[in-house]
């Protein structure tokens, strides 16, 4: 029994540090004295400790993101840490609302050329890359590099933002995966537009050699046929997809880092309690 406890503690070593720091900050706030002449001074001290606890949660969250980024070798795989952090922030915002069932993050970075492997699927629990592959953008978004994005039907443009994967179906492209866009005004018409993950012959190294770029879809993040089934099977059923792009006007309620840090700290605390 003691041996099992030791192993569990080791497994959650990072979460232990996170939980301890966060909980100690919160504990300092749990007692408030009755109003006395000194109460105003005490209130200032409590407020200061509250800000320190929040700051610590933010710092621990940032450390966690960097740890996973480095352990998974995402820099070598060509993924920006800033883009990865956005995806993780979104993951914890959605996880807090019980909108996700898997600890996988699929990231597409449309600031990169179509000739690059600009899709990554990261297993957060095991801190590793499951897939890194080519992915197409919509023909209305641009040639090699997408520059325009839309949420409008028949625009044939890609849509930025956060999605949750839904169920699969057999369509004209074979096995396909429905995507539920969550960002109002940016991608929330994805289901109505039939923006889905599917295989496409024009997503291949051979196509790039012939045309100098990938082929383009009607707005779907189309995948190489050889890996489509494996990818869809891995991510289907309530996992996160984040599509990043160069559009500076993009805003999302799911990019709230305060919420992400709080949820990360809460999960760290729960993980430690489970081992005691």
C-alpha cells in the first residue's frame, strides 16, 4: 500500500508543487477577522495575499505549459509555444465547463505554408505528439498561405477558433468527423456549413511537388488519406481542435488565462488529494 502511494505521488509530482503553492495561498484567505480598528489594515493584507495567490497560479500554469511543450518536443516539430499556450488555455476553459472528454489537443496553425506539417495532435497526459501532418485550408482563404477566413456558407474559406469534435459519419469523402465551432461569429456555423475532417488526395507530398502547394478544400481541415482514419479515431468524441491564423481581429471567450490557471490549480489540488 505504501509502495502504491509512493508511485502515485511521483506520478503527480508537478501537480503536487502546483497544488501546494495554490492551496497555501487560498488557505491564507480563509479567515476574516471581525470589524475592528485594525480591520482595514488586515483587509489590505488579505487583498495582497489574494493577488499573490492568483499570480502564483498564473506562474504555475505557464510553467506547466512550457514543461509539456518541451517534453513533447513541440519546438522541433515546428509548433510555436505561443500558439500551443493558446490551445492549452482554451482546453482548460472548455474543460472547466465539462465540454471535453479527452486530454488531447489538435492544433492547426494557418500562419504556416501549406507545404509544412502544420497540424499537431498532442496528448497532454503523456506529454507527447501523437500526429504531426499536412492539412489543407479552404480554397477561398488563399493559395499556399491562407489570408482570409469566414464563417459564411459557400465562402469556401477556413474558419479560425475553438472546436469540439463530434461524431463520425460516412460521406462523399469517406470517413468524416463533424466539428462543432464554439466561437460566435468566427466558426459557430461549422456544422451548418459541413466543415468536417476528411481525407483528400490533394493533401500529399506528391501534390506539393507537382503544384508547389497543397490542394484546397471547401473550408474543411482536410487530411492525408493514409492517416485520416487513425487521426479521426483518436480525436473523435469531445476533444479540442484549435485553428490558429494570422487574423489579428480574432477574439475568443475561451482565451481567458485567469480561468485556465484557476482550473489547472483546482485539478492539481484534486490530483494530490486523490493520492493521500
